[in-house]
């Protein structure tokens, strides 16, 4: 039987899904997490390995000569040395499109929390704030309406398009910056990056991380933004220079930020956003709805089944 090793299965399946689909394709060993020093030993003689964030390096491939297939349990595949895999004839697949609707929905969960801070108000009411109020209502923070605002979307792939649809439903104007932007059926406008930075009330990142766009949002780009702009990131942490954003939040240049990703994950104690004002940080969970994870699992099984039949799909 095919020997299949899952190096870090817990984030995909903390217990509410089943590995049965993989088990029908071979002998499966699932590890919740794998430390760097255990990667080679755990892969061993396996020909198939599945990984989410556990890196598969050139050295690991050299030490595991039986390896023929690496299935990345995510869309991003930078954890795999794909050049080394290609040299060795190891096929690498990823999981496209599984989280489009979930991440778009979560983007607006972050935005609406910035606009209304529902959680803080609920906490205040439970603490007796409403009971003690002299009026029939109160609010602790300025309340913001989205209709008529301009949303700037950086990156216009599947998630960027899904975010645009929701923004349009809220009555927002949508500007898009993407190197591959083409006229869409959606009522959005293409814009150069500088125009988008200058014109947007809300800026949301939905582009992949590359060497060219690391620190895309830095002190210089922030200086071009509107005063009080809201900034969202559900893409990749290193797209933002976190020190520059923390400084801009402190000064009020950026009115609020909400990020689901950090430059280093798990987030480290010295990350300046942890002590920045009006900054919401969530632990890289925008992708994690049960529905999205179910799709991810199904596609992972389909990818491996196609490989075993000699007709691989979703190759990177």
C-alpha cells in the first residue's frame, strides 16, 4: 500500500472532520504537528507526504529518497522547495479556491468590527453599562457607515472578486489594483497603486506574497493614504511593515487596522501591532470555517487520487 504521512494535520482537522478519504488511498499516519528535527524521521520511507505549514526542504528531499508526491494542504506553497522537487521528479500540488467565500466573509467581519466594535459594546452591556445609562442608548466608539465609501482592493483573484461583490452590495465604490487586472463584469474600476492609496477609505489586501511586494504597505505608502483610512489584511503578514503601521495607528494617520496574519506566525511578543491602538488581530483563522476545511480535505483527497491514477491536477 501507498505510505501516506500527514505532518501537521491538526489545523485542518482538529477532530471535526475525517481522514477516511485518504485512508482509502493508502496507509495513513497523521501527526498533529511536526517539529523541524522530526520531519525527516517521520517521512521516512513514505512516498507521499501532506503538509500545511511544515517545511519540506531540499535537504529533507535528499534524506527521503522514496518521496514522490507532496500535497500542500493550503493554497500557498512556499513551505516547499519547489525547485528541488522539480529536479527530483517529485510532484507538488496545492489546494486552490477552497476558501474564497469564507475569507471574503471574514474580511467583512473584520471591517464591520472596526466600524461598530460590536464585541466591545456587548461586553459593556453585560458589565452593566446599559442598565446604568441615563439614556435609552449609548455607543463607546464612533460608528461608521460603509455606503458611499471607497474600498481599495489590492489583488483581484478569486478572493478579491468575492470581496468586491460584497462591497458593491454595501453600496461602496470599488477600486482595484492588480498587475493582471482586466475589465470585469463587476462594476469596479482599475487603478494604479498610488491612485488607490490616495482615494480609498478602506484598503484590503488580497494579493500573494512575492519578493517584490514584501512591505508593500510601509511608511511611504501609508503617507499617501487618506487620514483615518482603515486597513485590512487577510492575505500574508509580510505585505505590511508592521512597525510603520503601528506608528501610523498611534498617530491617527490610519484610523484602524484589522489583520488576520503576521510577519511571523505564531505572532511574537515583540510584534509592534500587539500594543498598537485600534488594531484588531486574529490568529490566521479567516480560512477555517467548517465548510472551507471540508472543501480543502475533499480537494486534497482528489489531488492524491488523481496523482495515483497518473493524471495529476492542481500542480504548482
